C-alpha cells in the first residue's frame, strides 16, 4: 500500500512547465520505489491564468493550497514597471509564508570558483520594500514605502536561530543598512539582537549590505546563516547562487505556520524558455526540501543521492553547468541513477 500525498502544483510560465514536468517525472519514479504516490492538483497562475479564468490567481488555486497545505511551484513572470502585482509576493503574503529558506551548497563533481560552500539564507518574506505601497506624490515624484515591523522581524529572527539550534549551525549574521535606514533597518537589527541574546550558544554578528556583498565574494566561508529583510534576501540569494554554479541549482522554501510553498530561487528565464535548456535541479532540490517537510525523507534521500550521482558522473548535465543535455534528458538520467547507481 502506498501513501498518497495531495500536492498543489503550479507549473508557472517561461521555463516553469519544462522544469516542473522534469521534477514530476523524477518524483514519481522515486515514489514508485519507496511506496509514495503523489496526487498533483495542477493550477495556472499569472498571465496564463488570467487568459483562462480572468483572474491572476484563480480561486481554485487558493482553495487547493488551503486544502493541501503544501505546494510545489514553478516560476511565474512578473511584468516590469506596470501590469499585475507579483504572484509570488501575493501568495507569500496571503498564506503568511514569513520565512524564505534558501540553502546554498555545492553539488559533488560540479566545479565552481568556490568549492565547499555551505550557507543558509533566511529572508523575511512578507514585508520590507515588497509591500507594494508606491504613490505618485506629484508628477515626477514617487514615494515607495518600506514596512518593517517588530512582529515580523522577531519571528524571522527566531526562525533563523531555532533552525541554527536544531541543525547545529554555529553563527547567525544579520545583514542590514541601519546606518542609512536608521528606523526601519534599525528595528530589524534591534529585534535580531534581542533574539540572539536568547541563544547564547549560537554566535551572532552583523554586516552592512554593501560590505556583505564584498565579504561574500572575497570569502563566503566566514558566514554560516545569513538573516535579512526581504529585498536584501532577494539580491543576496542570486549572488550566492553563483558560488555553487548558478540559478539553475539553488532551491527554496516559503514557510509559514499553516502552509508551505516550495520553489526555486530563479525566475521564469524567458531567454531560454521553450528551448529545452532549463536546468531542473533548483526545482528538484526544492522538491527534496518538500519531501522532508512532508516526512518522506527516504524518498527525499533517494532523489538527492541520484541527483548527486548524475553530477558526480558529469555526463548528462544541462548547458548552464557546462553540459549539452536537455531538461528531460537530464531528468531521465536522474531516474536512471535511481535504478542503477552511477559510480564516478
Ligand atoms: P531569471 O532567474 O529568470 O533568469 C536569470 C538568468 O538565469 C537568465 O539568464 C536565465 O536563463 C538563467 N536561469 C534561470 N533559471 C535557470 C535554470 N533553471 N536553468 C538554466 N538557466 C537558468 O531572472 P530574470 O530574468 O530576472 O526574471 C525573469 C522573470 O522571472 C521576471 O518576470 C521575474 O519577475 C520572474 N521571477 C519569478 C520568480 C518566481 O516565480 N519565484 C523569482 C524570480 C524572478
């Protein structure tokens, strides 16, 4: 008898459907071997959903996430300048997914300029400059409001320290710009410090965002868990992705107390969409985080091991990491590695 998990699947647009199909294929193969079945509830979001249903986020998608409490999401394009509000930001806010968790780790066999990186980015996910409060005061003058609250800053700090305690991480570093944004980043910093004082066994430090970028590029090994507000987390995530081979690799989880949405750090990559060039590794590693979250660690380990074997072997990789295989060919190689473990 297999255990069945109902999971909301948002394939997204751009490269979203390609990487989602690849990940579903791998998860189903892994599940078949470990007695786990997936009942995917697929739903469109963004421009595609608007064309079909006249809504950017269909009611059924909200209902599906409410029911299942777990979603796997491909990237969704957000128009630049005008157009509709980010689907990602809207979902994170709606389900109060306050913690954006992004582990940055090298894959075995994939050479980068920075071997052995092991960083955790903890990004506040519900406020900061992403609240969407922008106004034209008078023509030619626009105001954009950044919201930082004690409540959200304290709970994201608690998340970072609780995670560190549970996983034996040594140090949390808060990234800020409180020298300029004295009140907003000042409050974030103040909350971090108060929480840090309750975890004396975990080291605590602070760096200003601009210096953090330089310090990271110079020596990423000096950091362990990086804690920050929304916008800094967005930028630092892409910077850190480059340490381990790029955006095609880095996974993410949006976590709340009731629901969780798992998605890669990358976007819809319109430059390579529909060309069979997308690397599904980032979404696959997000799915591994999801499998752990739903207590299917055996399946998660099986997928991760097969993925690592494929990288270790290095024969069937996508173009972004120096290979010449397509998205589905890569997925096939991961499935094959689950059946016949590859040796380096
Ligand atoms: P992007 O992450 O889509 O692409 C940046 C670069 O990385 C491109 O050269 C792209 O080809 C490459 N890349 C990204 N993912 C890849 C993968 N899996 N395999 C191989 N190469 C990959 O960032 P960009 O171009 O700034 O954003 C495009 C759209 O995506 C925008 O509308 C943006 O708002 C949206 N976006 C959506 C996100 C989400 O749904 N969670 C997150 C970030 C951006």
